[in-house]
């Protein structure tokens, strides 16, 4: 599939054309930082690195109605069919969304609402040229030019955006947009700064060794040491692009209401609370251990060694007591 380019000054025109067929979203700066928002006019990415919340809310919304009920009857909520293009997703976030397929669209179970959103979403991933000090994607299987989860890879050149289709969905979006094809050497030149960033971003550990080490430390005091200052606020799970835990609840009045699904997190004290009152993770230490082992061992063991942590660093940035998941893995490795 050929790659294409578009002048930076024509990006808004290009996205306006895409809006004839897709709802288009891009990062926008707001009072609480960067957040994906509908494109209404000019897209301004100056200073953009990561959105506060990842793109996972496009495939697993924070709140989602499953069933509406009235008396003794219930009717499933309408499947969402909006076609969306998200411009400016970072490689770590695109990787995380792709990993959700193992949870919500695997061989034994397919969530129809999730599958519809995934199939209707086109991800245009912007390669990273200046990762933040808290980024560690090369330590978890990804990197600044990682294409896992991308439909289109976008490289920012001096005066152009160079767009490389990765999937058939990506090619379909680009082929009829009136863009100029680029030769391989021009694509390589555009990708060079991100490739350089990849080479300079040395992995913190061998990922296979890390996956074994965290499990080997399951029964010792490491987790209490790390979790002693944890508040159980759950912010790490909410900003994490690959956390998929949820709860389901009913709300209603006089026989009418809804059943809805919403984000939940393993760091909350009542996450594993049984109806009997027993809680198998009654303190913060086993909750934190669960978070780290799920990312670095349990999920990889079940999914062809794919690491669930994508190294975006959001949990490092947003933890109010400065708990760093990189420290946990490093200590487990000894």
C-alpha cells in the first residue's frame, strides 16, 4: 500500500473531507489538559504528547447502557454504529485498544457493542519524536513507531504530514482523499526522527524476564512495601489505556430503569468484596500485586506473551503519592 503526504496547512481541509463519512476526533487542549474531542475547526497539536484519558473510551465508554427495562420486559440498548476516525492517537494507546480484542472479542466471547465500535473506528496514530521522561513503551513491547493497533501511521515532517496506511481500513480512508503519493525514501525520511527516538529510548528491562520475575515474587513482602503509601484512589486504573475492569448495576424507579456498565478498578477496596462479606484482597498490598501481575504476567501468559502495560506513564504522572510501576518491576527483578 502506498504512503501519502499532505501539507500541514491542508490538514484541516483533509479532516473536513473525512467528516463527510466519519465523525472525526483529535486531541484538544482544555482546562484539565489534552482530551480527544470532535474536530470543529482547526486542529492544533503544538505541545501535544498524550491526552489525559486515553482513546479507550471510544471502544469501552466510561458509562454504557446495556438494557432498558419497563415492568417485566427488557430491551437491549441500541448498538452504536457511528463511524469514527480518531486522529492523533499515540502508539501506546493504539496498542492498548488492540489488546482489548483479547478481552472483549476473543474466541470464546464477543461483546457485540465493543465489536461494533472497534470495526467502525479508524485509528490514525502519530509517531512520537520526543517521548516524556515517564514514557517507557520500549520496555513493554511497543515503541514510538509501533504499528500494533494503527490503521494509519502519521509522521510529522517539516512541512507535511506523511500518512502510511497499515490496514485496509486505513487504505480506504486515504486512497480517495486526493493526496499525493510519496516514495519510500521520503517515507523513511519522515519516519527518521521517531526511529531515532526509538533507538535512544533504551528498554529498562528484558520483558520476558520481567514477566517471570513479578510472578516469582508473588508471596514475599515486596507488595506491602510498595503499597504502604497507596490510597486506593484508583486513578491509575482510570487513566490507564489498557485497564478493562468494569462493574454492572441497575437503576430505576417504579419498574422502569436501566442496567448499565461502568469502569471499575482492582485498586478499590470493594472490588473483590463478596456478598458474604469476605474479601480475598482485604488490604492494599494484594490489590497492588494484582495490578502489576495482571499487566506483566497473567495477561501475557494467556495472550501470546503480549504485555498488558503499554508504558504510557500516565499512572506515574497522576498517582497522588508517587507510586511508580517501573519501580515495582525493577524491584521484582532485583
